[in-house]
């Protein structure tokens, strides 16, 4: 089974974009995929996929209630489906108060059982919920989490439950984002949680044509420390359109979503986007990335054929096994 947390130390490194695109790519490869949105902030996976109608209703059942073992309904009812086939457990405002709710539970339960607070398995709750209580491994082939890196309790629960990290990185001002830092961090988390954590790969994204950016990309591709299966270029227009298409970059291209100015107003419409080779190449890279994660990290067989059914433009078929990489040249 494929299980991974899309992790980054810093904010705005395209985690949510990456989670959506990897999830949809895996689904298209034949993997039944579920994503968990643990980020309560605006601009999260839940708003991207346009789900989670009850995310601000404190009375509504939500994932936090289930993690804390105080459910208000059936776990299956938390799961929503998206237009692209990926299932999602949406975010809820209660995720922001996770730690204080958890502390209350720990106080109560350790008091009842005359147990030391430090002994309470506070990072194992999500693991129990997903694998022991609900055996999601029987239902899904892949589970991805878009965490909230600033909330340690939730992040550690996510990592404890899924064990593998995928790390998108973005060129920083100085170019070099500490590579050893990441390895050290993974090691530290492993020690603290007393588990083995794997790093599937690092994905440089938002890489432009400047010298600094190209050098930065080289650094990543040359390191032995971890795998860098693909680099995603600066694709602001394509990725931003995901928020209009309410779905992945695959959907943006297939439905041809575009944002443009009309009568002094910005509007977004489908059926408008031009087909650009470099954007098709980006979809190929996203597919390549999902294949790397599935086969290289998890030893899962997948369908290597990406079929794009582009509105008014017919079909585009890319077979990762046989087709030349010509299109993927432009970064
Ligand atoms: N390859 C890319 N090139 C340029 N812009 C991109 C790329 N991928 C995503 N973006 C844009 O960058 C913005 C931030 O992306 P995203 O929301 O995925 O980041 P994040 O890491 O989830 O942020 P946060 O830390 O706030 O959760 C979005 O507007 C998105 O469309
Ligand atoms: Mg995000």
C-alpha cells in the first residue's frame, strides 16, 4: 500500500498543489486513493476540491472527533468523493484546536487510569484510527496526507500513521535550501517517534530559468542523499488554474481552464486554455513522479499510460514506458 505525508518545513512550497496532483495521478494509474486534509487554513486541499461544506460547523462530525475517539457519526460518512475519483476526508476548523482537545483527553484518561502523562501515546491516535479501527488498507491502495506543519501533534500523528515523506522544495532566495537539514530532521522525528521514517523523494518545484534556479536544480539532481525523480518548473498559470478547475492540473488541461481579463474583470472559464507542449510535459512529469512513488518506493505495479481527453482537441496518449521524453525537455 502507498502511504505518504507531503511534508515541508516551510510554508508555501506547493504541498497542497502537489498532494492533489499526485493523488489524481495515482488514481488515474488505477490506485484507489484517499487524501486526508489536516490543514484548517484557507487555501487547503478541501477548498481546492470544493468539498467540506460543514468544515466551520462545530456540531458537525469531523476527523478530529474520530481521532480523539469521540465520534458523532459513522467514519465512512466523513469520506467525500471528488470529480476526479479521489476520495477525501476534508478539513474542519476543529483541527486548529487539536492540541488543546488532545490535552483534555490525556488529562482525563491518565487521571482515570493513574497513568503518567508522558506515557500516553499521543502520536499514535491517527494510526489506530486508520489501521486498527477502520482497516483502510482493505479499502484503499493509496493514502496521502496534506498536513499542517505548524501543528506538531497533528503532523506527528500523520507521520506515525503513514511512515513515508514526500518533500516538495522551492528555490529559496539564497538558492540552497539545506539538504542535510532534511535528512537530519527525518532522523530526529524517527528517534522521537521511535519508528523508521522513509523519505520517498524530494521534488524541486517552481524552478525558473535564472542561473540561480538552474544551479539549485543541479544541486538537487546531483545529490546522493535522496531521490529527485522530477523537477517541476515555474508553472504558476497552470497550478493557479487548479483553484478554478476545482481539481488537478490534469483537469485544468483536459477542461482547458483559463483565467483572463474581460471588461476590466478577471474571469475564469473552461474551454479557453491554449494547449502548450510545456504544460503537457508538466503533466507527464507529475505522472512520472507518481509512478516513481508507486513503483520505486512502494513496489506497486501501475498503469504507465496517461490518457488525456482534452476538450475540443481529442486525445493525447503518453506511455511512460515507450514514449520519448522529447516533450519533457522544456522545464
Ligand atoms: N510549480 C509551480 N510554479 C509556480 N507556482 C506554483 C507551482 N505549484 C503551485 N503553485 C502556486 O503556488 C501557490 C501556493 O501553493 P500551495 O497552496 O500548494 O502551497 P502550500 O505549500 O500548500 O502552502 P501552505 O504552506 O500555505 O499550505 C498556489 O497559488 C499555487 O497555484
Ligand atoms: Mg497547503
